[in-house]
C-alpha cells in the first residue's frame, strides 16, 4: 500500500507537478528512513494513542549494522514524509536523536535479565521499557520540557501489535486489519484498512477511524462498529490513489458520519 494524493491542485503549480500526499499508510511509512542532516535511521515501530487516534512517537534504530539500539522520538519533532525519497525528516540533530531515551522490545529479551540493568528501568503497561533512565514522577512531569524522546510513550499502542489481527464487527468477524492511514500534518489516524477476503478473494476496505471501538482484552482482535453487509456495500476503492478528500466525505456520509474539518 502506498500514499494517496488530493485531487485539489494548486492552480499556480504546473500541470505535471507532483502533489503532496494527503494520507500515508503506516505500514509503508515504517519502511521509510528517518533523516537528520546526512544521517539516516531505520524506523522500527510507531506508537499511537488509540482513544484519540493520534500518532505520537516513532522508534528509530541508531545502533548501526552490528549494534541494534532503538530510541524513541516524538512525532512533533518529525517533518513531512517524502514519498519520492521514502524519507521522514527529523527536525533535530543526529546527536540529539542518539541521545533520546532508549527503547527495546521485551518480546526478544529474557525478562529475568531486566533486573540486572542499572540504573532503573521504566516498564510501561504494554511491556515497552526504557533502559538507562532514572525513575520518573509522572504527577510532577507536566512542567518538564519535552525532550526528543518523551517518556510518556508507555501506555500507547504499537502498530505491530495491531496489524494482522482479526477484525470483529456487530455481526461477527469481518476481516483482518492490515493497515492504518494517517495525516502527517495533524498526526491523526484517519482510516483502518481491512482485508475482507481470503487468499484468492482479497478485498481491501477503507473504514473511517471513528468506527474503531477498541482492542479486545488480551490483544486477540479488533472491534469496529460496522456490519459485514455495510462493508460489502461500502463505496469501492479500486486504487489507493483515489483516496482524496472528496472520496473521504462520500465514505463518511455512507457510514452516517459528519464530514471531517
């Protein structure tokens, strides 16, 4: 899946000018490189706030070929993704990025080893942790200036924990979640992408994020407020490049949602 562009072109631009994408697919952006000056860092994870539908942080690998080391950076410090170069610029220096809080996936580490790491480890509800950082008093953190890697990443959702999960609607299972779309300008998650078919009949449906209800307890499946019939009769989207503002309004009207501002 790729990005989508708006059909509304600036009249002052040449007819053949490339338009900036309106929406980006999160799984696609995860394959971009974060850039700062001449430095490039692979993206390894995206963190979002599911209740508000906001992309909050990215995880970057700053360790090089043989020393994988992942840090977290606020999306407020990211520029606009560039579809042509497949780069996502970071508006701070490479040294500042490397000094950001370190994050690792506990799924690939032995839990027993955590106790041996000094200084303390901050463990979040989802299991993500930051090594080499002192404990934080969250009640008094409101006045602390934001650093390149904000410690509030704990409690957020991780893209890789959601993609590939079954999706259940009002009438039972309706497909598999394969992606989210988001708007880089605001950080808002705009749509879910659901594969409603099997191996030979795959059909990707774009559903407004407003219809997401929650991730089931235990992370076993995603719940949305749609029926299988609604998905089957939704406005067709044969090509992702068709996903422009006008089509989005049509889709929201179909699901009886107000137009987005």
